[in-house]
């Protein structure tokens, strides 16, 4: 790594926690952190040119990995493999330690309500969806599921 490169504080924390987990012989935490650091490295070298990820980029990778864990757990439950589903859930809990605090349903509703008012979209129906989502998305990024947010926007726009 060159001196002029800026290290991500979140990536430093992940690496430090990995070292701690290895020393503590916490196999699940160590393997989960190794997996997420590999996913971050893969994201850094993807595309035409390698780059250092920002903390926001790393949060996006973490969210993607957490979503994979949730989906895998559901698939293992459906396949009657509760022990594998449990491991996926435990990994998701570890990943949640590094993600921003999720918004509650009431907070999402309040953000959407404010966005509908600020864009003047009330009563315009679905044609205002893009405008409202454009205002809401940066406020909820990383803290709320996009599908939940979109459903709330649709509900408030009367669609």
C-alpha cells in the first residue's frame, strides 16, 4: 500500500477484529470476517482499475453479504437444514455489528412523509414515485430495505 492512499477506518476495524477473533479462537467470527474482507478485496479489484473502497462502499458490500446470509438462511430453512440456517443467521448477526443502525418503520414513514411534502408530490400518484424516491434514497441508504421504502412511498402516494 502506498503512503498517499487513504485507508478506510471500517476496513481497519474489520482487520483488527479479525486478528482479535483469531487470537480468541472465535472460529465463526474469524471465518465471517475473513469472508467479508475477501468480498471487499474482490470489490476493490472489480472493474477496469483497482481502487480503495470508502467506508460507504464497504457498508454496501457488508449489506450485500448480510442479505446473502438472510436469503441463505431462508433457503436452508425451506430445505429442512436448520443447522445450516442457524450458521447463516449467526454470521448475519456478526455482520450487523458493522452496519449502521436500521431505521424503524415509524422512522421510514416519517422520512417518506417529509419527502412527499417537500417534493409537492401529494395527490400526484405513481408519476411522482421517482421524484420522492430520489429524495428518500440518500436518507435511508444502508439503514432500510429498499423494498420496504418503495412500498411506503407507494402507500403514501395512494398507489
